[in-house]
C-alpha cells in the first residue's frame, strides 16, 4: 500500500446519445467531496472522444454512465479506444440501467466494475479509490 | 536521468499525447522525474511560444471564447495548448474540472492539447504548476498556449505574470462588479473583450472600457477594447489580429522578454516559499506561543537561522519531496 499524496484524477463521461446526466453529475460531486479531481466531459460523447480526453488529462480512472441500453456496445468501445491510444492500464468503471446478465459480459470485456441503480455512493467511491490506487501502484512499478 | 524521463522527453518531441499528460502530472505531483524533465525542455520552443491569459468573472464566457479561439487558431494551422484552471474545494481538496465541456469539439484534434488543472489550495486564480505546464506544452510543439483562469473577482492577478498577453473577458449586465474591478485587473489587462456583445448594454460597457483603456491605446495605436459573440465565433478574427499585432509589438520592443524575466523571478520566489513552508510549519509546531504573528515570525526565522545545523537537516529531510 503506497501513501496517497496527491489527489486522484478521474474522468466521468457519458458516451452515446443518452442525455440523462443526473447520475453522472451525482457521482462527480460525490467524488469531489471525497477529494477527487473530476473531469466531466458532458453528455453525448463518442467513445473515441472520451478516450482521447482521458489520455490528455492523464486520469487514473475513467467512469462511464449510460441509461439508454447501449452499454454493451459503448463501454467496451471506450476500453478499446483507450488501448489504441496506449492507455490499456487505465481502469474503466461503468454504471447505469444495466441488466444483471450484462454485468458479466461487460466485466469480461475489460470493465473494472459495474454499478446498477440503488448502489450506495460509498460503495462506488470505494471502487473508484481502489481502482485509482491500483493504477498508481501500476505506475510506481514502471 | 532515469529511463522514464528519457522516454517522456522523447514522447514530448514526438507530440505523443500520453507523454504530454504524464509529464504534466509529474510536475503537478512533484514526481521523481519532474526535475529531470524541467531541466531538459527545449528552451528555443519555450522562448518562441505565445502565452495568452484569459481571465474574467464567472459566466462572462471564458471557456466559450477559448473554444472559439482554438477553432480560429486551428484554421491558421497552429498547434494550440490549453490550460484550464478550476478551483479546488477548500474542504475536501477535490474539484470538478468542467471547462472541457465547451471544448469537446476539439477532443479528437491531435494538435489541440488540453489540460484541466485544479488550484490545489493556491489563491490568485492559477495553480502552482501552471508555469511548468506551459513550458511542457511549448516543448511538445504548441505554438500558442491559452491559459484560462478560474472565474476571478478583483485581485486574482497571477495570470498577468504568466501570460505574455492577458485578455480580460466581460459581458454586459455585471453592473457594479465591473465598477469594483476598475482598480484591479482592468488596469493590468492588455485587452478587454466585451463578450455577448449582442446583448443590451454592450455598447455602454464598451464606451466605459474604452475610456479606461484610452491611455493604453494611445501608447501604440492598437485597439484594446474589442467585441465578440464567442458562441457564434463573431469578432474572433478581429480579436486575434489585434493580439498578433500586439504580440509583434511586445517582441520587437523587448517588452516580452522583460515580462518573461519578471515572471520567472516571481515564480522562483513562489517556489522558494513553497519549499521552505514545511520547515517553518514544523518550527511553529515545535514552539507554540500566542505572540503577535509578525513578532513570532521574525523570532522563528532568527531561531532557525541561528541553529543552522538543525535547519539544514530539517530542510534537507523535507526538501526531498521536491526532488
């Protein structure tokens, strides 16, 4: 366990045509209140835009939100776009209206964790913290 | 030099986005490679770059103007860097960095390098590492760098030091705030941009501002008060033309060099104080008392300087953080 010295940087993005950003903004604020630096991209972004932004901003973790049912296509696409840009080490977390049977598929496609409606904010923040720590440890080993 | 810093420096030369992001993080977090990197940046590129500061009250349109400037600069085939600063929470230390929302049109353009930075407790509208971030972007081939400050009030004037040219953005309808600013930022800004100039009150605001800027305008005949509607890209060409003329004037008159020299001195002083801070914080803890702070400060400095050995040891121990 390394000591956390500087704030974790995370990106919260909304891929696809879904404009419901209440959840994304709620998580962004909750993370801010836990001392995270949160880059918010706004709604209706492509997977490529989100990945390019994450690389430029050198974030520790990417968090995605989707409520429109397109998560099976869009979430793994962000993972792939990150890989293409040399960011395979950046964990991607996802949340939204996601059926139980899709969760394993997404985890299999390289998502780090998936949250469904009703998940307590504290659980989500813990996952973000762990993923950030994992990313920093990975950096330290390089 | 570590292999890691060599890789990053090579990445900067090749305009690799990942390397640019990592390099800025390294200086922002005082990482191991920060000193290596900063010592090896291409000084010629740093001298050549034009740094524009964009400042103004919240809601005047700084981010929108920045995005519009990017569009126009890209049409001129210039590689652009943007540093967007937003405030950190004084309570949690966290931050929401939301300036990118208005710049996402440029997300896939590899010649637009954007970095959002949080103030991390620093007042004055900037963050401590903004200067280093400017130099890294310059070394990574950016020709114009735009720094967007946090929304400012009267005295957040750090940007004046870091930017070659400072644009103050205002919009009609801010009323008394503008009166209040007359003695602060307005005096030191190079250009005044009246944004949202399609709104009522823009003409009156322009007249007020031209009055304030009249002496500057007489200095070299360059119009210093300009109108824009950033959301529609209106007035941006004229603004950039004015900025270019002024940049040429600064360069040929030697003012740019002088401004940069002063800025580096000021930044150095900031770092001296920053690096000494932990040592003095410790000294205060070791010797608690309720004397008048000014008297106590003097006494602490004297005690520390007198016991040089303990100062050196203490300082060296704490200084490692900034290697």
